[in-house]
């Protein structure tokens, strides 16, 4: 098994290309680091074999070597390897992607996203406390009522908030810009947050959300405030105690809310910044109440059973 310094000798050019490709595509720091970690482990498993000579067997062998991992973790690892080969093909350093020949776990693929009903989403806002409450509420609303990813909230700059139009310009995945109309109440919160905003230590800092230390609020800090809020919310609401709530679940809640309100899935796709409508389709799950309502419209003629 190659050591770290040997990996650089064997695959240094491909590793550097992958890093550049992820930066170019606007991957978040967390995704960049996680994908790089998985790819380095995969390259170690090749034991000196040329990346272009690796096959489906090599990819499956690496996945199998990661004992007792959850379906979600296995799929994440496979996505990292697939993305690695996409980068190499893009840079003309490879011609095929053996990871595409490996299927993702069906168990995780068919699993419905976790989301909050709208009334629970509203209730959760009451547990946001602290000195920067307006800022934190605005962050929650951006994810729960505009569908922003945590990285998109983190990257939001002052210039991205268009007060007169009532919109925000979001820099999302794939280095794509997306202008999103903002609900009126959230516009008012954003105006207040901008007014209360701490003056950053750096004059060049244009971050919309600033920490008490005068720096751009980090992804980890945003995740922490959401985690703390949900912890308090779950302690006082038994029906959500077992739900795994997070920043991304706020995005799930937004998508589900729109679809349940009858918004065209193509519009939801654009608001979420998805490249494919297939990605948006995971939010079209049906709950028990909707099933009961549908079945209540079915009438069996008495003449059949009499």
C-alpha cells in the first residue's frame, strides 16, 4: 500500500488536476476536503496501478474494503470517485469513467428526504435566541423559505441583496448564478440584518453575514447555530425528537412545501438551482394524509358486492 509521499509521486498530476477542477466548479470547502480524502484512499487501494487502467473491479473492491458503512456513506464515496474521473476526462487525462459502471445503493436512493411540515418550521423559529437573533432568523428563513444551501448562505455578499427588486443573487453549485425572489417578511429581516451588521475588520470583506469577530460567518458556525436551535426545538416537541434535522433539511422543507402547494416542479427546479429535474423529483414524495385523501375519492359501487 503506497504511503502519502509515494501517492504524490505516483498520482501527483491527477491529484492536482482534481483539486483545480473542484475549485473551478465552486465546490464548498467541506465537499472539496471530503472528496479529496476519499479519492486519496481510493488511489492508495490501486497500489501503483495507472488510474486509466483501473476498472469497475477496482472501484467495487475499494467500496467493499470499507466495512460496515451505511448506504449513504458508500454512495458518497462512489460519487467522489466518479467526480474524480469526470475531472480527469475534462482535462483529457482519462477517456473513461469506471465508477459509472458501479451502481449506487438502492436503499438510500429510494429513501424519502426528511423535512418539516410548515407549522413545525414556523415553530422552530421561536427557539432562535441570542444577541444576533435577527441575523440568525434571516439565515433560517433563507434556507427554509428560499431553499438556499448552507454554502450559498455563507457566500452571500452585500451586493447580492437587491432591496429594490426584493431578490437575492445566489452563487450555487457548478459556479452558477441564480436570482431568487424573496418573501416580503424576509426582505425586512435582511434590511435589519444589514443595518445591524458588524463592521468587518477587513475593509475588503463584503460578507452579508458577519461573526462577532468581524469575519465572514463560516459554514461551521451556520451549522452550529442551526444545530443548537433544532436541539432546543426537539426537546420541546416530541413528534420531531427522532428526526435528523440539519441545514439541508430546511432546504428539503422548502422544496416539499412548494410542491405540496401545487408549484410546478420545473419552477421548483429553478429556485433550488438544480441542474436536472431528476434531482428535484426526490422531493415529490407523498405523505399518509395525501394517500388517505386520494383514496377517499374512490367509490366501490354497492352493486358489485350486493
